[in-house]
């Protein structure tokens, strides 16, 4: 089985001590830092923008995994690349108001890994024709916008179908799950074929980040 990577979502961190939080998860064994960008339009919440990503970049050498829950992602991609993103993930839904294929190409051309994601109610078929054009499939296991929601096990079919694609194809993608990830749902996700776990609440609300990460990896 592929190594399981954990990407703490700083949405759940104490933003008044952001640098310290990043150092703590890095020491605890985080593999990537997940940055949730929300614009109040594509999702009903507003988080932070490229300036905060730039601050995160200064604090760590870990890959920065930027998840854009915004309209017109194509317009903003260059700013997040410049801020230090290593991967940029965009939504496939029409509500995101961009040319998805062009945006994915734009991300790759900028030297970043391209991620594609879909909401729980969006069918897997929506991303199927784009396989080969992105490096990470992010399967939302909650409706995006807020941390702390319960995991939706019905999304595991998408994870399995992506894992089947990986078996058939020479290019392997990362299969990432996001939302409601706790040790039990981490295990379910990995059993179905996920290899990257995004977790906010279950890490940052715990007292011992290293223990939280070990438990998510099933160690
Ligand atoms: C949801 C975000 C997630 C979220 C995960 O809109 O994309 O990354 O912060 O948070 P938890 O782990 O609290 O469900
Ligand atoms: Zn996210």
C-alpha cells in the first residue's frame, strides 16, 4: 500500500499563532500544509488569500497544497503560485466560473501540480474526461465551506473509481480526501484507495499533534 500522507488544514489552526502552529505540525510529521481559500461566493465562508499563503511559505519548506474554493480560479492562480503554492486544486463545478481545462494547464505551466476537486453532490463522471490533465484528485467528503462537519462515506465510490484509474494507467495521481477526517474515517478512506488525508479539526483541536497524525495514519 502507498505511503499515507497527512495534510493538516490550517483553517482549523489558531491563526493568531499561525507560525507556531505550522512549526508544531511540521515537527509532528505533517507531509503537506493544506491551505483552504474561500471567497464567500463559491462557498458561503471567507478564509484568507495569497498574503497568508506567503506567510505560511516563509515558515516551512513542506509542500503547500492550496485548495481554491473560489470563483474565477484562473484569474487568481498566478497570485497563489507566486505566494509559494506547490499544488493548486480547483473545483470542477460550473459555479466556479472558469474554464477548468485551461486552469489546470495554467497551473501545470506555472510549475505547480494541478489538483481537481468535486463537491459531494457532483458526479464522478464530471472529472472523468479530465483524467491525465491533473495530478491530484481531491474528493470532498463534506460540503466545502466549513471545518468540523461529519464525513460522508458515500463519497468512497469516487475514491475507488480513481484508484481503479491508477491501476490501469501509467501516470499515477494522488487521491486526497478532505473533510471530517478522524482516525476511523482516515482508515476507511485509505482502505478505499486514498493516499492523502486532509484534516483540520482532528489535528488542531488535539493536544498532541504528533499523536493525532500517528492515529490518522493508523500507526
Ligand atoms: C472544507 C475544507 C476542509 C476543512 C477540513 O471546506 O476544504 O479542508 O478545513 O476540516 P475538518 O478536518 O475540520 O473537516
Ligand atoms: Zn480543503
